[in-house]
C-alpha cells in the first residue's frame, strides 16, 4: 500500500483520486508536526473527511510521533493508524511506548506502526541525509513479539528527504527481518529510490511505502508554474487544480510501481 503525506486538502484529494484511478487503497499521512500545529486538529478533521468521501479505500495515519498523549488524541479523533516512533529512544523505552500505543489503538479499532533502527532525515523538509542505524533482524523479532505492533518500519539504507549519495538498500537484511517477523514491513523515504530498487524491496518483503518529498516538489513546481495564470484573474481555483493534478500524477506513478511489484 502507498502512504502519502498531505499538508492540506489538495494533496489528500490528489492521493485519493490517484488511488481511485488505479483501483487501489491509499494511506494519507499527517505529519505529527502538522497535527501539533495550532490548527492541526482541524486539518486532521479535514483529512478524515477527504478519506470518508474518497471513492477509493482510504485511511488517515498520524506519522512519526513519540508522544503518547498526542498518539492518544489522534486515535480518539478517528485516525485509522498511528506511527508510534520510539526509534531514537533506548530499546526498552521504544518497546514500552509502542506497547502502550498498541493498547490504546486496540480500543479504537486502529492500527500501530513502529520503527526499529533509525531512519535518518527530516520528514517535513528535504535535506540530504546519510543512513542511520540499521534494523537488527533478531531484535526486530523480539520487538514485534513484545509490542504487538501491526507494522514495522525498517532501516535498511533508506532515509527521509534527499539521499546524500545514490541509495543502496540492504535487501539481505530485509529478507532476514522478513523471515523473523510476520507483521507487514514498511519502507520510509521512497522519494528518490529508483523504481527498480523499490520493486526489489517489495519483492523482498516490503508491504507499505511512504512517500513525501517527491509530492512536495511536484506541488511546489505546479504552484510556481500556475501562479501567473492564477494571479492574472485572481483565480485561486486555477492554483488548486494545478496542485491537485501535479500531486495526483506523482501518486499515480508510485502506485503503478507498487502494483507492478505485487503482481510478480
Ligand atoms: Zn517516515
């Protein structure tokens, strides 16, 4: 399944339209920073409304968050999933955070994604990042068994934002994790990964792919290009239509890559 970050309605609508056109489901990601912002609750309500009205199956997930009270608040607001990210905490604290998040999520009928190893880079900006601590397969088995997490984000050479050097994924490590963990595995930082490498990762066990940076680039390029026309007639709808179309086309291309992999 593809998971796409939305900072506003345009991106969320684009993801749902692309999923409908492709005939797949989709996850709309809300960054914890957006959610914790002054009007974050209103943005979450808007994204939930987009998902509810989506012609494709859609779910809203709160992305990377290490604060239990924030995870709880998003779950109470109705998200389908949260990412309880304690990857930077000591191991036992990561286990405790995720186990608690899973207990709360169960009450709401929602799911939890966790992270082990450390995926470097910032979710909301795009700085060049180098690879962080890789996920240990043996530890992953222990982690999933003890937390009951529904999905595990792995660090196998992937980073958020821009890759500071051509990306290489440790697919042997991914297969080793896959053999020890039955929960679905997720790959963050798919922006900038060549399609063939992404497909190899899926064939080696990845089941959820997060995309953010490429969407923001498409959105901003479309904004720059359509701005003169929009300003000309003071037509905001021109701007919004261009933003939706640009993001939709990137999402559609990603979903095509994911679909091609799963059919192998
Ligand atoms: Zn991420």
